[in-house]
C-alpha cells in the first residue's frame, strides 16, 4: 500500500479510493481538528505523490499566501462580483457572535477568524491542492476554498458548501 508522508498529518495510507485522516494541528495560534483528503489518483502516480508531499511540507506558507489572497479579493470586490463579502455577511447574520470570535462588523477581523479546516489533494491541473477555510465545521458547512496548481500557485478562490 502506498503511503503519503507528511510532517503535520503523519503517514496517510492510500488505497484505491485515496486516503483521509483528521488530526489536531496547530497552525497560527489555534489547535483544531483539520482534515486531509487525498484523491484516488495520487497513490498510483509517483510524481503526484511527491508533489503532494512537497506542498504539505509548505502548508504553513501556503496558508499565509491563501489568507493574503482572500484579503486581496475582499478588498477588490465590487457589489457585482461579491463572493467573500457575501460569505462574511451571511455568517454574520446566521451565526452567534461568539462563533465569530467577537469580530463584529469588521470584515478584515472576521476574515482573519477563519480556520483552515481541511486540505484536499485532488491531483488535477487547476485543482491539485485545495485549502478549505471555515468558521468551524460544528457551526457551518460553508467553505471558502483556495485552489492551487501542483507548483503551489493559486488558481481560484471559491465559495463552496
């Protein structure tokens, strides 16, 4: 059986359907449960496996890069193309203020409150590596996903549920 090795997630066995693991990890100042999903094609492609392992070793810096991209997108949004602003507004209306860490009406503070809750390695050209951000799986199923290519460059920012 193929194994994906990661400093943060440990060894993840990869079967015919890929692999999945959840670990309590500290990133930034918070330790929370974070999941890693690895697609079914990664274990059968040695090059993709090595690329996935390399990206996982850069997870902290990719998280910083992704958060900067989310902030930049929020700053550039207009009412015609608002994605992150509407995500934040929805959660501000729907969630208890305590779930939002006291961020109140400040969009930048609210965006900073997002947790990296999941990492997915799909192995496709435009969605090789995905970082999922949320206010917590216990309070919402809505995510902001930051998609990367195999080199770690951001290819897209999306709102998913």
